[in-house]
């Protein structure tokens, strides 16, 4: 006989499977097409880029890091136009966006659910207009006391004026899912068995 706990997990897995299978494949295809188009449109070999080692390059990188080190509504509203170009392409584990206004709305929408304690740049590689930032952040989720430590990598491209025109964030979205009701226990259960 299946225990109640296992039965609940089984029902959740079936529901997640049904919802996952119902995901529109066309949206995923369009998302990848948008990504490839953004890569082409912002290609440093086809666009003017920051002068390597220039003061403008250093200022652009520091502006970007400072923007995320002070992750508040006021800071986002005050500095969004300094950091990001109007036609910026942005992608992370949750969203695929085009345009500064959509990105601003997305970043602000996350604030009620999280509090960023720190963002530390661990390393950076630069090659022909491509910027790769290895970072760690510490944050907590709404109504949670535990501090989450997360390491990620961001691929950036800047325009000639030092504004971000392309951003792809790579990080483990599972650290968020693990803390959600229903999905969290299932995610942790699968991780233990992997």
C-alpha cells in the first residue's frame, strides 16, 4: 500500500508532467530564435564596441556591478537608463526579454520576493567585446530566514557608449524551485536520487 506522502508526491509529479508537456513548443522555439537573433544583432565584430582597457569600459563594468549590488526599486528606476540600452536583449533562467522598459518591469517585479544581501564579482574574462562575469550572490526569499548562496555567470555585450545591449545570465534556477511549496519537496526528492 502506498503511503499518503508518497501518493501526494506521485500526484504532484503527474500534474507537473501534464503541465510540462502542455508547454507550448512554439514559444520555446521563438525564444531560441530571439536569442540567436540577439546574438547576431549585437555581434561585436559587426558593431562598434568599447575600447579595451579604456576608462569608458571600466566605467561601464563598474556601473553594471553597482546596479546589482544595490538591488532596490529606487536604484533600478534611477540607473536603468545609465546601464542598459533601449533595445537591450536579456535572458535568464526565467525570462527572455527585449527592451529596457520590459527589463525594468521584470527586475522590479522580483523585488517583493527577494532581498539581495551581496553580489561579489569573482572573476571576469574579456575577449573581443565579449564579457564573461563569474559572480556569487547572497540573497533571501520573502518570509524566509535562510540565506541562499548562488554562483552564476553572465555573458554581456556593451555598445560603444558603455550600455548593455546583450545579457545572458547562467545560474541554477533550482535554488528557487527548491524553496517553493509542492515543487520544492519534489525537486529535493529528485536531487537525492540523482
